[in-house]
């Protein structure tokens, strides 16, 4: 989706808001939102790509106005409703619907440490022939899917060189839509800054992106 | 709750003075309401939430990354492993897991500077650096780091000479990047813990280069 989240290369965004000695959370509710996201994901009703896509669906003006954790809150509420873990009227009242069965949380305090230390690897042990080799020139496809994608607009149609093959990884474009993991090769591709931004840029500089095989075509 | 508000008196403890009590924001109230709903339905365990917040406030932060960097500076074999199989080398020091499952460490040299960004969201190597700072997640940084990294770095106080190559790593997949900063001059006789103490979070994002004194 050509959404507002795809910010790379935009200008007029103002100075970088650097803050010295910044706390981990500025308000305690931010920590709760972060933790609620982690804890509810243990129900495995959605995946990381679906939750990213949900944040991308926040309307552009709202997206720009909201703080980071506010976006996480709004997207979490939408995911909870969409997956029927809660109803819209429960969100509005703040109380469980009468007669609702009380469930047992999958994530208990003793499981938090192991969960964080284990993570959720996105590579898949799948034998598959790589279409591109390291050093090969490639072009990022000029594609504009309306769903979730991790190919930023600023790289589309641009040429680069395959710098590394990371292996076979879950494909976010399908996974975000609950259409399966459809794993495929993931490459690090080097794009010269001048290819992306024109000849006024430093000729030495480069941007590296991690791109799935289907985002790329041979040159 | 009583409907009559006690009149604050001179010398009254301000913590109990309703006029001076901090009013929770709408957001704080909405989050509190959501949490209590999810607890009531048995969807989350409140003490698990406490444990998650506690982990990122006190345990999982940039001191972890600094230990990896310091080890690489004092142990050439470790550094080789770190640059060729980053995830395993980092796991040797006990740092693994969420948003660090697939690590790539990139090395700064006198002729090369690396900078990490996530233009599409705010991906960040959590096990090594903890949660990202607001500036890293800001629209300005996400927008500008790829098109004008030198300008962004200048704004952050780092003016790079034209003859240094700048590589920007846009974290568009599940690979997370850590910059291995150059060991600062004048630290030749420092111990590994002393070295770790001088490594800043920003230097491991590539937003800074380390100097001593």
C-alpha cells in the first residue's frame, strides 16, 4: 500500500527530535501498550506482519498526528476486534459482555523471560533454488500492491547489486493478509545513493535494503 | 469517592491536593480501560505485563550491545565470528530473542560509516539496544536518513568528511543491524568493562562516532 508509513525520502519533516537521557517510556501507559501488544500476541491470532499492516491502515492524517505508542494502541484494538477476542462494545464500555467466559492467559509472568529470549525466527528451513547470486545486478520491481509490502516506494524501479543472500524467509506480503507464510529468498541489495537520489548525492554513498526475491527482477 | 472536594489548606501535602494532582490523559485512561477489560476476560495476566515492562526498563538495553562491541575490540577471533555469523556470536554472550533473531553487524572503519534506520516502521535490535528512542522512531529520521544521511548526522553533531563512504541500512525485513563502532584512540590499555562503558547507544546505530576526552 502506498501509505504514509512509507516515509523514506520524504522532505520537510523538520529536525530529528533528539532528546538527551531519554527514559525508556515517557509515560507509564506507553509501557502498558507495549506489554499488551506482546502479551496478546501470545494468543497467536495474528502475526508480526499483520500487526504492522494494521498500523499502516491508520488514516494518514491520524498516523502523522499520533505518537508511536498511540499507533500501537489503536492498531491493537483493531486486531482484538477483528480476531473477535473482544467486541467493539466491550472496548467502549471497558467491561466484559455479560455471560462472557473467562479465559486463561497464555502468557504468565514465568514465561515472559523465555518468550523474549526465544523470539520468533522468520527464516524457514526450505530447500529452494536462489534466483539471484551475490554480485548480480538486479532491479526492484515497479509494483504497487494495495496490501502490505516491505518494498519501499523510493527503491521501486531502481537498480542495485545483490550484496548477500540471507536465506529463505517468511513473505510479509502474504503473511500480513493471513494468506500463508509463502517463504522465499531474502537478499541484501546495495543501491548507489546516486541511483536513488540523483547525481547531486555523494558518489560513494549507498543504501542497503533487505528485499524478497519476488520484489526483484534480473537486469 | 466523595462528591465534596476538600478545600486545600496551607501547608497541605501536595500529593493529596486535588488541585495539584496530575490528571491522567485520555490516552492513559483508554489504556487503563483496555488493560482492565483484557484482564477481566482472561486474555492477559497483569503481572506478565509488569514483567515485560520491567525487562525493557531494567534488563534489555544498550549496555548489552556495548558488551558485544567491547568483546569484539579485545578479541580478534570473536570479532571475526561477529562479522561473519553475527547472531551466533551475539548469542555466545547470552543475547538472543525478540527482534534480534537475525542479526547482522556492520563495521565502521576510517573510510566507512554505517547508519541504521527503518523507514517503514521502527525496526531495531531490541536484545542489544532495548527499545528505540523517540528520535529513531520519528517521521523526520525515517524520512531523511535514506535521502540525506550526512545532513541528519550533521544535525546530530557528526560532520563526516566527503571521502568517507556512508552506508545506510534500511531494516525492511526481519534482519536487525548493529554498527560496530571504531575503537577510540587512547583506549589501548583499557579493560573490556572500561571499553564497554564508553560505547554509546548512538554509536551502535551509527548516529555517532566515539571519541575519548
